[in-house]
C-alpha cells in the first residue's frame, strides 16, 4: 500500500535494474516509488548465468532476494501495476497507472526493459529463453559441445558464429532465405566447417521448451540441442518516447555515460538502453543510475 503520492524519484520497472537503482537511492534516504507489474522479460528462462555470486540461480530467486533487500530501506515504496502514461509537471513529472492512480516526482528512472517480437514460427516462443537463446555469454556454456544452430543472416549471423564456434564443433547457420555473406565471410565459415542452410524455418519441434528438431520449408528436419536467434524488439514502455526521450537507430533509449536520457531529469538503465542484455549489466547500470540521480538531486539542493 502506497501511503503518499509525491516522491523525489519514481522508478518505472522493478526488476534487476530498477531494484538496483532503488537500493542506491534508498541508502541515500531518497523517497522513491517503484512501479512494477512483475512481468520480467526473462520469466521463462530457467537459470541465470554470468553474474558473479548468483550463477545458476533462477531469475525469480535473484529478484525475490533483491526485492526483500530493497524493501528493508524505509524510504522505498512499491506499487504493483503498470505505468500507463507520463507527463511533465511544474515540479517534475507525473506517472499515471492503468488502475488510474497518479504519482509525481522530481526525477524519473525508466528500467522498463524491452519486448522481444517473436517470429510466427510454431514452437519458437515456447522455447525462447530455454533452448532458443540470444546470448552465448548468458547461455552458451550450458550448450557447449552440443549440436547448435544460429538463426540469423548477414553480419549478425557472422558475429554470433565467431563467438559460438568456440563452444561447439557442430554449428550451422539458418539464414531464413538467401545467405547474405561476403566472399571473405563465406571462406571463413567454410574453414570452420560451419554449414549454411538457406531454406526457411517453418516449425520448431520441442519437448517443454527443449528443442528437438527444426523443420524447414523444403520438408527436411534437422536435429539441434540449441538455437541462437537474433530477433527484433520494441521498447516495453512508450512513456519515455512520449516524454521526448530519443531512441538509437537500433531502438534503444539514448543515454550518456551517466545513464541520462536526452530529457533532463529522466534516466534509463537495463535492457531498454543497451544491446548488452544480461542480469549483471542491468544491476550495474541500475546502481549507477541511482547513484548519479542522488548526486544530481544533492547538487540541486545543497
């Protein structure tokens, strides 16, 4: 239960980045509201990796401990729900929720993440985050030495192939159509015995999210243990853009070295503002955003 409407800072998004920002603010006694609907993008992922001290924990285990630790700071409050809209005010900003509540603050931090846009391939979304994966640093070790595919084309496919090649000797590229590689890239792929398969994928057969076979448009079926996929995304929240925050060409929020967006008083952290998607990165950028915001408010008031 939130017992006030006006805060020094509102954090929209209460997963790893948002909670990390809140801890920095809570330890500085800043009156902070976290608005979160408990819908993290990695909720289907069975285990989180490449995060020192938390390697192998489930995403929910990490976030539950984080939430409990942040809640211990009395200046932090939580609101369970979706942030639906935001506006500038004379003193800062106002955020409206789907339930019709309004909260105001001098400063905002968006830790809202991104939403992956799934291809219309039966079985793909069921496997996403489990055996259809996006990052060799987050998931690659668990599939090292396994039969692996990369579902991508062009520079992105070549980049992923160079990384994943170190993890397995059984690697194929599913280019979903005519392959787009330079002669030099084709030569290097051939040197590493990486097969290029151009027939589009029409289905992924799986067992509770574990890939078994990839079905191609030409009727053939290929067995794989893991499939890396590079898919498009959109911002999970449209509030930052509605406030005037700029996006990069790729679709991330533009931030500077202090996690400041292009709108004064608005910061962003986590997946919404970097292509490097990991729990460790989210925690680091959130901590930095919270600390910088506290410094900014201190400089304005001192």
